[in-house]
């Protein structure tokens, strides 16, 4: 199985992921998506948007602003209860997540525990926990560390001296716009709102590459239902979300369900879809939660705005219940990359290949002239490339021998490589000397290595049919 070190190496070498502010030494928990990374990320987003918006009549999309009234985060509970337990090494001042360090020594710390309870548990196992930086075992007492990132928006802080926050989660914008969507569209309950948005967290100890970062994107849906009419929709949503991961090409044996044992007070049910990540095993990629009426009730209370829904047929008024799906795009990106990574062969035939689902691949097809020093081949290859790039994400490559070019494209997951050779030009001195091969090209499959001859006039249709399988 691939290791995290192998993935990180490939991601940097092939331009998928770069360390944030790398030329200044890098920032912990901050990453930039490179040329191929942003293409893969955008293709994951497109797949998610198509699944949740384009393919459904009862879902609409939203893109809410990053900055929100500070009272939003008071209503949501983030100001008062969005925290991690922190302790600091007395020797080198390194901060640790106490619950995670306790888990390493086989002790479970419940997220509902008070600071007093956490300190008692930490004190009982203090000598078993070492500072990850200096190895010492002397720590401060445990304190709750709020994860919201504070900010300043112009002169906003002069208006009542309120602190402005970057969003701790992306979904709050959906709740804030629930009434707007009802008033301006034909959506009737049950219906859903979907959004992809940024979130920021003051993570104490960012870790595991893209899994735990301080800036990330979430893809969320909130499905609004009549109170107590949640079960059928909840089961349907769980099934649909599982099937979407399979459609990404992720192997089913690398996925599993995990039900939450300790529910927060407003939740009726909560499940996670977990992926078996390299090196550290199964962990959450998406949460699916039955949130009852908590969110809209809180925003009604704090804003003074009536967010009750009026049934257009019965005129009944009620606060809808919400069924939420919340996915970390960086985590899904990492899962897709992990699942696609394969090392094959040995010696001269060894290769690393990303067997990405074709609709996710950063580059759909690469076009090569057989030889760089033959102008007639290069000219024909450029013509084919310009034709294909109107319809697909394509790349032209004439650098190095064909074998090296194949290996480069294998490592970025390109499903099909198209080679223009002397048979394409109808050259009688070509290997086959077959005039029937005039204006045909070789299409090489990434996964099997098999090659087929295809007419240039049929190339677009050929790639499209392969892509849509």
C-alpha cells in the first residue's frame, strides 16, 4: 500500500500540491494547489456539483460571503463551544492537542468533557505523553482553545467593538439564506441547498498532510424537511453519498461507515464516511447529520427574524429540520490521490501511475509527435492538439523519448496518450507502410498500455465515448 511519504513526494514532484509560502520556509497547515492539483480539485468539485445540483430538481446552489455578522457565530455556538483541549510543553512551548495525545496511549477523551475532567484524565496519564518536539513530559494544565480565526474588516470593529471571524464552517451561509431562497425560488419543502465554501480554523497541531489544515474548502448540502419526516430522506442521502465516492473510482473496501456514539445535544443521528488513508488508517472524509431544527431556531432567536416555513397548501407554519452532508474537499482530494496511486513492474518497465477515474484526471489526453526533430510530425501533432483542446483538457509534449513522456503522463493520471507517427502521414517508409493508416493516430490507454489506431476525424468522438463510459 502507498505511504503518505510517497504521496507527498509525487504531489510535489508533479505539481499537485505545494507547501504554502514555501520560499519563506512554509506555513504549517497551509497548502497551495499546483497546476495539476487545481485541475483535479476542480474536477472533484464539478462531479459533486453535478451530483447534487445539476442532477436534481429539488436542490439549488449558493455561494455565500466569507465575512458574516459576528452574531452568526454566537448563534451557531462557535464562539462559546468551538474549541480543542490544549496543553503546552514547559520546556519548548510546543502546543499539543490533549485528546489526540491521550488517544495515542489508548485513552478516549470525550469532546463533551469539561476542562476539569480533561485535566484529571491528563494528569493520570501525563508521564506517558511526550512532547513531539523535545521529548519532555512536563506540560501546562489543559485549557480550551477556541478554533475560530479572528479578523478585522475595515472599520467594522468600531461598530460596537464586535470581533469579526473567518468562517469556522461553510454551511452557516445556507442557514442565513434559507428565507431568501424560499422567497425567491419555487422551492418547496422538502428541498436542499448546496454550497462549496472556504473555512478557517486555528488548529493547534495541523497534521497528516491535507487531512488537518488551517484553511480548507467544504462542500455542504442542507436538506430541509418537515419535522419528524426525516428518516426516509436521511437513509436516501446516506446511500447517495456512499455511491458518489464509488463513482470517483474509490475502492469500496477502503470506505466504511462510522456512527457517532456521543451525539451533540441538537443531533438526532450522525454518521461519518471514513476512508482508509495511507499510514494512519481510517478517518472521516464526510459527515452526514440529522440536525433537527437547531440551526434555524438559533438564528431566529439571535436575529429576531421569523425563519418559519409556511406550507403553501396547508398554511401550516413550522421550523424545518435539517439533514446535512459536510465534506472536506482536501480530504476527498487526498483519498482520491491515495486510491489511484499504483506502482507497477520493475527494472526498466517500472512505473508509477495514478489510475484516476477519467472524468477526474487533470489532463484528459496528451498529444505527442513521435520525434521532436521531424517538423512534419510536430506540425501534424500541433494540429491534432489544437483540435482536441477545444473539447478536452489536453497537453502537448515533445520533450524526451516516447517512454519518458508516457511515464510523465502516467504519474499525473492522463488516461490517453495520442501519438502522431509516420503512418499518420502516410509515409511509405514507415514501419507498416500501410496507406490505410493515413490520418490515423495511436491512442494508448494508461491502465492497460494497449494501443489502438483511430482516425483523426473520429478522435474527438472516440475520446468522448471513453470519457463517458
